[in-house]
């Protein structure tokens, strides 16, 4: 039997939501599951700009003040940075896919610096093919 | 057979779980992974991972905020 699978659409580029996506993804990998992350729209934009840490908070951002406070508390609680979670994700064999439609809309080229992170490019058909065989599917 | 030590004391979610998985991937069958941590939820959840991976959980010792877990690969 194939390993169980988690498939997550990462649509948001918000700092806190990227944490949710990567923590669930890495938790799934740690439990022996296969994981595909489909990056689209704002999540894809963050990824391609290598700016995972730069996203705003989804709530209480307050022009950066809220995020500054949250980051300070996270550092005190020794929460790993997003870049570290991303490295762990790759090391544990997670797959990252970029949706092609928003790439065209947002002017993201395959030559952009994220290319080394992206395992494949696809559209909704690739996502559904994965998702219908997944026990966990999320849209973040 | 070797004992591989993983020190995740002071680390927060999801690092203890992820570092456990990394060590398990590198270990040989029969090796023992010994994880030392302080993150309370991980004391409960690393055994979930051992179960999901169908590995033998040898021991869960210590307090919620200062524990040692041993798993056989």
C-alpha cells in the first residue's frame, strides 16, 4: 500500500498562515505520510520572492507592529523560522508544486529564484489527482 | 546496533517531531533513537508518530516538560 498522503493548497502569503501550512506539512511527513504543497496566488508570490518571513499577519498586523510583537514572542518561545521549516520539509521528502495560472497573471517566470525549490508545475488537474488520493486535504 | 541521541530540549512545535523523523530516516533497522525534550505536546505526540510508522516504542519517561523517549527503528 502506498503511504497516506496530505495535500495542501497554499494560497495565502500571510505569515501566520504559512506557519500553519508548513507545520501541518512537516507533521505529516514526520508521521510517515507523503505531502504535496500546491503554491498559488499570494503563497506562490511569497515563495518566488524568497520572502516567506516577510508576509503580514492575517489579523492584528497593525502596520507591522502586531507582527513585530508576535515575532518577538515567537523568538522567546523558540519557534523555528519559516525558512527552517521549509528546509525540513524538503529534507523529509516533501513535494512543492507551483500553479501555472497565477504565474502567468502575476508575472512569475519559471526562471525566478524559487525554481530550485519547486519540484513540478501544474494546474487544477494535478491537484485533484493528488487530492483524491489524500486522507488530509487543506486550503490555507 | 547503535543508540542515536536527539536533543530537542527547549525546541517548540514542530521541531521535536521533525528531528525525530530525520533521525529515524538516517538510522538502520534495529537502532534505538533516544529523544530528550521539554515540549509537553511532543511527549504525547512522538509516540503517535512511532505508532504511525509501525515502530516499537520502548520508553516514555520523565515529566511533561522534561522527558526522554526511546524508539526502536
